[in-house]
C-alpha cells in the first residue's frame, strides 16, 4: 500500500482543522463514520467526481504509516481499494497541504504526487 495518501478538502474547512490541530472530516464523512482519502492514482478522479468546479480546494498529503491503527483499505468506486480513516486526522500525520487550483477548463491542476 502507498506510504503517502491524499485528502481533498474545501480550503475553509482545512483552515479550521489547522487551527484545531486535527481534521474531523466533513459533515458527510462524520455521518459515514470515516474520512475519505485517495491514493495518488485516485486523487484526480476523486476531484472530478466529488469536487467538480469547486474553486477553493486544498490537497493534503498524509503519511499513511502514521495512521496505521485506524486506516482501513476498503473496496469502493469501481472495485478499487480506497483508504478510509476511522478516526480524526491528526495534523502531525500531514506531510504538506497545498492549494488545488481550478483551471480554465474547470479541471483541477495537480502537483506531481508521490505514489
């Protein structure tokens, strides 16, 4: 499994997490009982499917090894294995957070992602 996994998040919500020192997830994630994460190969499709045309996003790189106790890999979209975090995301596990810009073509412009 990958060492670095990714979280897409509206920037305002991520700023709240930075102030709190922990990310508790979105309203829908709290209802689901886990935080949705993606691998490098899944992040672009996740952005297109769940954040289409959302201009103010943050892409968060997370050290999967730091979450080992509460991270589960489960089959989801298209039979692919996705990382799901069953606890809040501690900011100590965050490698970096960067703005994810929306291009003129209404697609998000991703930096190079570690697999």
